[in-house]
């Protein structure tokens, strides 16, 4: 791809995170081959064409932060924690670019963000403090740019949900598996839930639209179901049928089947996928029955 021609002024009228990221992606697509955002997304080039003057590792004396945005005159300077893995660094650069582009995020001339602030996608409660909202917004911005909905949706919805497939997608986009799972939750056409756990303790629950209620015991801080495939398996598994009683609050719809898969990460971290196959696809026998039911012969007397 040739050098991106982007200009901050084109986004000055937008105030909403989605509007800004969509407008930015539209402009990148216009300048790209086949009208598609290049994958992995060239976040460095994008930032540098939007008046970010440099992107450098955080100096050793302020290592407690994951990312810093600094403004001087009309230029911005992004710093990232270079001890973190590359996908994490890229996400941080996207996060700081979010602070740079979303109005009201940078009130003074500097913003310093911790690891926790650059990882959180949820803010709960009625009166969410502005500081918390800003960090969540910057994370959404980063996820939307690094995993553009048009391209990402095609990749995740091409085949049935599978954590190994999702892992390959995270590598293709050069993003962390954690960020990839959050984006999957938003854009998947399938009915499923992804549970991150550490030593069997639930850390994050990501439910796609339409997935029924999990048993109320399974929330953050609780243990995963002891009867689950995830509790028993010692390696990665494929999607395997599982009894609804293991995970769900209420009986499963009679037409659907529940499947479970577990995927190992490092240091006791594991990911579980629970998938409700509610596709009403007709198999060969159904099609034959349908054909027979339509065949309505009229015999001559
Ligand atoms: Zn931040």
C-alpha cells in the first residue's frame, strides 16, 4: 500500500467513537487495493498520517503505564510499553490514537493509561465517571480499527465457531486472543458464549446476542462447571456435545444442540466456547421428507 493520505480535519465534525472509526476506515478502504482495509491493519502508518509525530517505547522511568499520549502544539506523541507482546503494543497504539481523535479525551497535554485501563471493555453502573468512560471508548476505538467490522465479520462467520479458528484469526490481525474474543462477541452471527478462566475461576464472560441465560452460578469470580468438558479436559478439544444442565439456567430449546470446546493458553489460562447450534438447516433426510410431502400425484381413474 502506498502512503496513506489522511487528515485529522476530516473527522472534526464527529463526536461519537463509531462515527470516527467508520469514517476513518472508509477513507483507508478508498485508498487500498480491492477496497479492503489491509490486514493486519497498519496502525503505525495510520497514526503517523494523523499528526502523530512519533511512536516510541515508554521511557524506563515511567514503565508502570501501558500507553501515554502527549501533545505539543498540533502534534501528538504516542508511547507504548515495549515489554508487552506485539499484539498488545499495537492495541495500545490504537488506544492512544483513540484519545487523540475522540473530542474531549485529551483535556490537558498528556494522558497516561495503565494496563487495566487499556484492557477494559465494560463500565457498569449508573453514573460512570468520565475517566472510566473515556478509557472504555478508547478501547472500542482501537478494536474497531484493528479488527474492522466488514473484514473481520467475513472471517469469523465463514465457518462454525471454533476457538482454534479464532486463534488463527487473532494471528492474521495481529491482535491478542482476548481482544479478538471481545470483537467476536460483538460481530458473530452465531449464538454462543466465550468464558475466559484462570485455574478454573471465571475471569470474563462474553455472550453473543441470542444466547440464553447461563446458570446463575457462572459469573466472574466463580468456578466453571465441574461437570463441563473444560473442567475435565487436559488438552485442547474440538466442539463436543454437552448436556444443557452443565451450563444453562433453563432447558434448551428442543431444536437446538449445545456444544463445548476448550482452548489452552499459557499459565493456567483457558478459554471455553459454548455454542448453541440453532441453525435450522435441513439435512438430507429432511429434504427428502420435504420433497415427498410436496409430491402430490393425481392418478387417473
Ligand atoms: Zn487511555
